[in-house]
């Protein structure tokens, strides 16, 4: 079953602001990170406690480690 990624309005707004400030980071997120999450949604690390229904992903960009949760 293929998965779809639907961004909440707040997440889309954050992504828009991020791309506006740093276009190369935005390209990496849109072209590499998000498609990888859609292809392998269970690769992320499970959160714990109250957030246990969410997963987090880490990626590197220009030597900086970044993370996101879904």
C-alpha cells in the first residue's frame, strides 16, 4: 500500500518559510527527505511516552544534523 504525505497547514507554512530563507535546504527536504519518508515511513525512530505514536527522522545538511517528527 503506497503512503501519502499530507502536511498540516502549520507544517506547510514552516516549510515555506524555511525554503524562503534557505533554498538549498528546502530543495533537500522536498526532493530527498520527504520522498524517503513516504517510501519508508517506518524507518524513523519511535518517540516515547506521550509522543509514542510519532516517529522522528534525522538527516544531515552541510555538516549540520537536523531532525523532524511525524
